[in-house]
C-alpha cells in the first residue's frame, strides 16, 4: 500500500504578490512548498481576460539527495468551493537541472508563456518552449532524456461567474507529487492569492540597460542565498521564522525571474 500524506487546512499557504506588472493585466508568482523528503516548485500566472480569469500553473517536484529526480508531479487541480475545475490545457515538460537551479522562477514562467502560445497543447508547445528557452539563455530541454527533471503544466480558463466565486484565503491550487519507487504520495494545497487592491508602481526594469539588469539578477540571487543561510538556523514545520524567511525568498525569486526575462529579451 502506498503511503499518502495529506496537507490539512492549516497548511494551505498564502503569500503577498510582488507586483511588477499591473494586476489589471496579469501577475506571476513563484512558490516553493516543502514536505517530508521532497519539495514542489511552482510558477503561477493570474491573468484577467474578457471572459473572466485564467490561472496558469507549471510545477516541478524534487527530492532530497539521491532522490532528487525520483519525485514527480502527477496531478494539478483547481478547487473553488466544493467544485474541482478541470484544466483547459494540460501537458508535460522537461528541463535541465542546471537551468532550473539557476533561476527557477524564469524557467517556470517560460513554461507558462510557451503554453499560452500553444493553447491547443499540440507539438507547437515544444517549439515555443525551445524558442523561449533559447531567448532566456536557459538551455531548456523539452524532449525526454535521461537525467532531466519532468514537470506538469495546466491552464484553467475561468468564466466571470466561476472567477467571481473564488474565496481568497480558502480556495486553492491542489498538487499531488509522488515517488513511485518508494510508493510515497504527498498532497499540497497552495492558496489562491487575492491581488493587491492597487497595482504597485512598476520598477521600470524595461528602461534599465542589459548590464544593469544582469547585476540586478545577481544581486537578487545574493539576497536569496543570504536568506537561505539565515533560514538554516530554523526548522521547517516548527519555527515561524522559517516560513517568514521563505515568503521573502519566494518574493525575491519571483522578481528575479521577471528581471531575468527582461534581461534576455534585450539581447
């Protein structure tokens, strides 16, 4: 019998979005959720449309040490009230470990971008992802190969009535990750975040030079590294300081991914 550990309501995780683009159009967010022996990293897109709102998700699961590549995402669902929404676009992707570890948010955001350019989920996704990955300088790989990390992507296209029923603070994106070799399953719930009441002023990244953007990417990476060192003094699941630092890390990673994308597009 496989071992299933479910998250309880208290572990549904929420975070404030750092706005780089106005919410009136779209907002992207990077998340990393740790569970026993594994972690799940997500790119989430909230995009307002004429019909309502789209929620895009790209997710990768990894394990610790020798089990790094043995975990995989098997399900991504959207739960609004008692209803579980079916995705309009589903598919897999594969990324190189070096690319993913360097700027995880940029990789996950690129996956969603490629999905939007191929909403029918056809092989065009591979072409778009390869082109976006090349532009980002990430060396993304979309063909299955030994040693690459698998991921899952979903787009949920919500009508106005459905989007209007979202209970921020209660409804969530539900992800299941598995380790088939050890028959272990983890269920994770990431809360749907209420957008800021007013969009924060854009930092003006598009006006910066490529050198300035590159330095900013490195500076943000240094800040993440410093926070991760501080975080090592606390224990996950026990110390509230751990979660507070994790929220700051995710905010910096979100910003770094967006800056990296602008940096690459200026090439």
